[in-house]
């Protein structure tokens, strides 16, 4: 998987440069460190979090508290493509559950999970903010609306070879 590493191969030295960018300031920012670290590794590996804890002198429990509070952070490797399905009222009423079921079946993954080949991570979000397109999903930064199960399958198929 591109950009992802197994726990045996994690190079924690890369996080030292990230932390140094934020601790050389008057106000070190843990969230910025975590965001930059996730961008670097693709997720937040536990050995890297321990290094952040040591370098910033922040208890690991506090770091985990921040990570689990914000949904943007991932403790497990994520897929190359993030698939987000809206579960807001408009999407729900117009068939979002059918779209989600089609994605679960087609990708063979549960909500919140990542496919075995690390190509897709499937997420449900409360609202994407495009109710006029209901039901809607995003793949990476692209919106797809007025979905049906069949249309969903066709769209996902365009990403399987990317």
C-alpha cells in the first residue's frame, strides 16, 4: 500500500522533523503535529505517537484523548480513496441506506473499515452539505449525487484501477 507501512517498518525519525517545526515556537500545537504526522504516514502509528509523547513531553493518554475526540484522525491504515456517504435526513429519505449497502457489498467492507487491498475506506458522515444532490457520497474530494445502487457501483468501478 503506497504511503502506508507495517509496524515493523515504521521510521519514527520522520516524526522528529515534524515535531521540531512546531516545538520551536512559543506555543507548540499538538493538533498540528498530529495532522502533519498523519499526512506523512497516512495514519497515526502507535510507535510514532509514543515518540511524539516523548518529544513534546505530553502524556500519551492526552494524545489519545485528542485523537479519539477528532474524527479526522486514524489509528489504523486508511485506504487510498476515502468514500464518505451522507446519512443526513435528506440523503436518508432519498435512499442513502441502499447506497451504503451497495458499497458494503461491492467493497466487502464494513462502515468505518478499509478494504483488504487498502484501496478504499468507507465512512458514514452526518452531513456533506449538498442536500440538493441527495443521496450523496464523496470519494476523496469529489461529490457524487442523486445516487442509486447501480450508479454507485459504476462510480466505484472507475476508481478500482486508479
